[in-house]
C-alpha cells in the first residue's frame, strides 16, 4: 500500500509514508485519488470506487479493507460477526409478536423460517405457514429465521 502511495505522490520512499496519516494530509486530491484507485485496481483485480481514498481515513484503514476483500474475514472478524448475530437474535427475540405483526415483519420472518425448514423437502409435504405459527414459540421463530443466515 505504502509503495503505491509513494509512487502516486512522487515520494522517494514508502517508509516515509505514515499509515495513520490522513490521505488529504499526505497530499491526495481528486486526481491522485483516481490514480491511486487505478493502481490498486490493476494490482488486485478488485472493482474499486473512484472515491476509494476518500472512503477511508488513512492507508492503514484502506489496507485493512483491501485485506478483507482479498483474503476474506479473519478469525477475529468471524467471532465479532458471531457476537453480532447473537446480539441481533437477542434483540429480535425481545420484540413482542404483536409488535412484529404491526411493523409488517412477522410474515417475512415466518416466510424465511418456513423456507429454511422446508428446503429440500417435497413441497406437497411442507407444512403450511399456519401450522408453522401454531407450532413455534417466539424463540423458535427467531432461531429458525437465523439458522441458515450464512447460506
């Protein structure tokens, strides 16, 4: 990352680039931002926004984004996602069914839960939404909605 920045800005050494310094402080403007994006796009093959440099506060943050795009989530990121999912499940479970119905999301949650539970089954053998509602408590509904979230 610092090598590309040094080249675009005409700096003699990549080591002279402080990864925590803002791009604008380093001397980036709209033209050099597009040039930097083009270099990174060429080097990585990723589809990158022309405003990429302005979307991240510094090269350290941009390097983190590029790493995630190229290599996927780190184990640390995965545990953060799992914690976020658990928190989301807890929050949704705390919402009264009446409120979910009033907000118009109960049918969507039920459809997602039914889709998850019946995938791979003969459609004629699949239980109806009414049967699903009768058999599920709120915890079952929330858990079913999130069960196959990663597919």
